[in-house]
């Protein structure tokens, strides 16, 4: 799994995509 800021950015992008 991801760790640190990288993981946060990835999850944030995924959330944005799912929202659409």
C-alpha cells in the first residue's frame, strides 16, 4: 500500500473521480 503524502494524493484523486 501507499504511505505518506503520495497515498493521500492518490486517494484524493480517486475520490474526485468516483464523485463524478
